[in-house]
């Protein structure tokens, strides 16, 4: 099942698309702002409402922001504009300022030509699907636009300063005085905030992707392109390499040898350290169905339970709240530390990984050895449409055959991306040759099914 398939605009993580499309343009942003204001006023019509807003470095950001603010102004909502800041900074400031909503204009790791809108509730949490459905209904209720755009009215708020002060206080000043760190900020929202935190901790910092130019966000740098990071770690003989995505809510890490550490391994080593420190609530790590089964097997040896949910960091956060867990995340690099944040935070995750290394006196490569993952192969296929997976006969037949062959020693995961026109295939098991053959068979089945649809 496709997450969010019943909603018209919202996907796995907010609304996202190429700038200029019908649902990612100033006219749409105005209507969305108006709908958000109407949504807030459904319960208490006379209350003064406040929204904290931030964005990444994309060229389309200011025009979407101005239109969104105009729509909110139409409903007499006060907007506090934080400018270019990471997504988790907005979530944090919603709580600090006791605001009613937080809004981030960003398409995360997507190319500069895309943009998106993420929304947080008054608790700093991502909206539920039910809340998104309510907003969509209001959005489509009135598609009328003003004849002339009014001047957007907002208040400037130094969101970055609040956020940096909060994060850097988690570790002692000058605690990284003898550390060499390579930091890739993806030419995005973290270009100012993350370096300032590491400078406070006195790390010897080597920067990549620190040019916040409007057309260069995620362009060959950041979490999607860790090759430069890995090489720089080797060249500089750094202790660690850290790369953010465009909006800074996740990270990718390289160990001291320049090897990219799998996101599930990071989750595992963080869970083990929290357990040994007596700080893992409910003795449970929450992850998604996309995480490697080897993570479960590795943690089970130490008595750590693993809970799985549908893809999406908000689903992880929701389950964490339900069971009282304080650690969860996705293999993509979203890590949620519920004791300090309500959403994924790349800088916070970096600080916590560094704390583990410092407290144990162990290099990252050695910490990773306790988590052994099963071999896993993936393939992302571009699709023109997203028919229900159960309606694809060749794919379903192949999947059943392969699952029977794997038994309990692996798994197959097939899902649509919630933010891009892609079908994601994943095969996992002990025999890599079997996995290669299985992936080819699945891809061939997809081509057969979609060729008949396109015809």
C-alpha cells in the first residue's frame, strides 16, 4: 500500500514537487496558507494564532514563502519568519515560542528544481494523515485568488540562534578540541548552523558543500553524494565525516577510514550505547519496514527489542510516543532522540554519535562491528503512474515465488516513493547471488506490468 495514497497533495513527508507545477507554485502556496489559517480557526475563531516559518536555500523558496504568508495573513495569522534554517530548528522553535504551527519550505534531498512544504503541529510533531486530510478539504473548498497580491506581513525571528544555543549546549565547550571533522552541509539550510555548533565545540573543521547558492543545493554534495565526504575524511585523516541533506533533518556518516556507515548500523550502535548507559527507554528501538533484519538479530543478542512501522519519520515518532521509546529512526539517516527533539535532526544525531565515540574512547569503525547486517540490494525505478501494487500480476507472482524460496531467511519489500515518481525494490537475504537474480526478476516483472499499463 502506498503511504498517503488517499490524499491529494500530501505525501510521506509533506507536499513536494517540481517548482511551477500546479501544487508547488505561489498560487497554491497562497491557497495552502489560507487553508492552514482556516484549519486553525476551526476550534477557536477569535484566538490570535502564531506560525514559525523557515526554508532552505532554493531559489523558489522566497516566492513560495511570500505567497504562503499572504494566505496566512488573510486569516489574521501572525507569521514569525526564521529565514534559512534547518527543519528541526523550526520544530524546536514551535515549542519554544508556543506557536500553533511550524512550516518549512524545503524539498529535503531533492534537486534544486523541486520544493516542498512540511508542517508541524503545536507540539513540534509532523501532522497526522487525518490532519492533512482536513487541511486538503479546506484547501479545495475555495480556489479563488485575490486580484492583487498584498504585501506579506511577518516578524523576523532568529530561529538559528535559538537552535544553535540549544544544540551546542548538549556537549561541553571545546570538547572536540583534538578532533578533525569533515562536514558537508549540502549547500543547504545547515550551512550556517552546523559549522557554528562545531566551532563552539572547537573541532578542527573541514567544510564541503558550504556555498548556500540557490541552484547548488544537493548538487553533487550532501547526504545523497557522500563520495566527496569519504575522500576528504581519508585526505584529512579525520575522525569522522558528517553529511546533511538539504534541510538538515538527517545525516550520513563516514568512519575514520572513509567508509560510509549504513544508517541501520548507526541506529544499532546508538541503541546499544543507550542501553549500556541505562538510557534506552522501554529497551526498544523503533525503525521502519525498510530497515535491515540484521539489525533486529544483532540487537536481540543484548536484549534490545526492535519495533517496525511504515516508512516515514513521523510514523517512527508516533510509535515511539505510543510505547514510550526514546530512540528511533530510518536507515536513510533520520534519527529521533525523543528526550531532546520531536523530529529527525542531523546535527543532534551527529552530536550523539560523537558522544558515543568520546565516552567509549572507541573509533567509529570499531563501534560498527557490533552490528552485522544481512546483504541487501535495492533498485529505484522511475514510473509514470502509481497503480496499486496488488494490481500488477507479474510483479505479484514473482514476489510470491521469491518469498517462498527465501523462507524466513530474508525478505522482499516493494513500495512507491511518497515524494518521487519511483517504485522502490528491495531484496534481502544471506546469498548475494540469489539477491542479484531476484532483483533482476522483479525489475523484469515491473517492466512487463507497466508496459501493458502504458499501452
